[in-house]
C-alpha cells in the first residue's frame, strides 16, 4: 500500500531515533520520537500491509509533541525489519511480535494500528490483555468487506516484476487511490520501494507476504476478531475513512457493540488510507480522543 503520511511531502518531518527490537522471528526496526512535554507513556504505531514505519512520521511527531514516547515500527517482512525465515506473516506471528515489543518497552502502550496493524493490535489485546493503554483502530473492524479486500490484494499483487521508475510507482498508487492528490515529486515514494540490481523498483516488503491472501485480516476470521474485540476493556477509537471500501456501517456498529464505550469518527473525503488522505484531521482526532478519555 502507499505511505499513509509521506515524509517527502510538504511539511517534511525528520526521522526519529532508530530503535531495534527483538521480534519473534528476527529484528524489528523502528523510529522513536522522545516526548517533548511531560511524559504520558509509550505509543506504538503499527502500519498497514505493504507500508513501512515511515507512514507514521507526522503522526508520531505530533504524539511526541503531546508528551507520548512514540515509536513507529516496521512489521516483519516490511521496510528495514527482518523477513520471516519461514514466510509466516499470519495473525499469530504478528501478534507474537507485538507481544515481544511491548514486553521490551516494559509497560502497556497506546496502540495505533492501521488496517493490518489495527487488526494485530485488536486481536492481541483481546486475546492476551495488558498490552494497550488505549487502542486507535484506523479503518479496520472485525467484519471487513470482501470487495475492499479483493481490491487491496489486486493492487499488492499487480506488479511482481517491479517498476521502471518512481513515476510508475506513483501512477500505481494514484490508480489505487484516485481521490488523493498525486504529489508533484515522486521522490517521497523511495521509502516504499527497493532499487534492485536489475535497475527496477520493487515494493519494500517480502513477496511471501502475499501468500496469506486476505489482507488486512492476515488469516483472522471474523469470529476470532469479534471474540477478541468483545474482551477489549481499554478506551478504543475507530477512525474510518468516509469513502472506505473496507469498513461498512454494519462493521462500525458491530464494533461499537462489541466494545462498550468505544468511539467512532468518520473523516470526510478519505478512503482506506485515511491517515494519509487527511493526516492533519486524523492526528487531531486521535489527540482529542486521548485528551477526552484522559489516557
């Protein structure tokens, strides 16, 4: 998927301090922004399938400015994190990584997860507990829409032979997300791709990731995700893109029933990549929720 909030666009945000965690199958690389105000606790930002930690730079910096010790993390097989030796990118593997990272952080964290990252946070917190101080789910609920899932999988699997240029990468992103304005300079997409020896650009994730063919669920059934949600007992915010084809109104209402006291906000003129389509509104929504719930 395309970056949620491109650090190469207007309002460039400097990378945080590089940090490395021991995941269940190798090293997991992140960037950390130290809190600029009185410390409120750790925040862990989990990207969607096919993204990298760079998708969260602007949001992480804003959380740090508000007092959060913010870490944006590359999932296994993505960005600079190790690829899984056995090609396992299913729910249990991602949950094991999250459990390991929170244990190394040493205390429950604010978990902000988009798509795959949100499903990971939801299921892990519901099944294990004690990982989260609060959950922010970005365009993900237990009941995802099959047409939207099919469109994601088609996008991710469409260019196995890579791209001849960054302009071709930008065009592929624009075709998937036509309502987002295409940036005038595609250089910001370098964080999404790797330049190989053949001179072509390839997505910055392990091709084995696509063997689990139901992104963003990562093999999680609706029943499993719903059962996990029903056990979540921390403040929870769902931020949905108003034009999302992944999260329907029925899906929203089910989540609100499963997690009593949870909050739902739609962000207008955004789709599944809501945090990137309107990052300023998204981040303000998250900060307002945290203040309101006194997290």
